[in-house]
C-alpha cells in the first residue's frame, strides 16, 4: 500500500507482508549461507594443516602408528601380567593340593592381576575405537582436501602394519 501526504502524493510505499513460503525461502537461504561460511572456515583450517591430500594421509599413518604402538605396549604388559598370574595361580594350586590354605595376600594378588588384565584389555578396545574414529575423520578430511585442492592422493589410506 502507499502512504500519501496531505496533497495526495505518495511519500512511501509499503510492501506486502511476506508469505510463509517467502519467509521459509529466506530462512533456507540464510541457513545455506551460514553453512557455506562454516565450510569455508573449515576448509581454511584444513588447508593450514595440510597442503596436499598426501600430507593428511601421512599424518593419518603417523597417528594410527602411534596408537598401535601404544596398544602393542599394553599387549606386552598383559603378557607379563599373565605370566605373573600363572605363577601365582600355580603357587595357590600347589598349596591347595598340599591341603594348606591359600594366604589372603596371594588371593588378593591374583584378583589384582586379573583386574589389571581386564583394564588393559578395555583400554586396548578403547584405543581400537579411537583408531576407527581417527580413520573416519582423516578420510573425511582427505576427501575434502581432494575437492578443495583439485589434487588426488597418491598414497594408500591403509596404514602399513608393523611387519611391513
């Protein structure tokens, strides 16, 4: 509608109220622009870390290698603890066969060793889950790097095993 002055001249034109579709379209466009701005910021940060997809692949390999190394150390610790547990259980079995009572200290040590093994196994499972999460995130980053740099990775995503 138009707003007129006292002489009948138009001094201002007021647009009609936007329809529900127009409001939804504006909100959708605004969300799209916000998402594009966020993606640009993420891309900028990604390019600060890596110039080429292969840089990200090498970082993936390093990080997974470190996590695998830590898991290997924990597996070796489990092996050591299992040997100690075998020794304590054999000692307890010998006492039992001889008709003697097993000292509480020995029983406590056996329980403590079993608990330690359980905790280390739980930590190894958690590290495997972390390795999987790291892989997923790096693969997403590598794929995005290929898009924004226009370059393809030349290195395999699979991390070489310790025996390679």
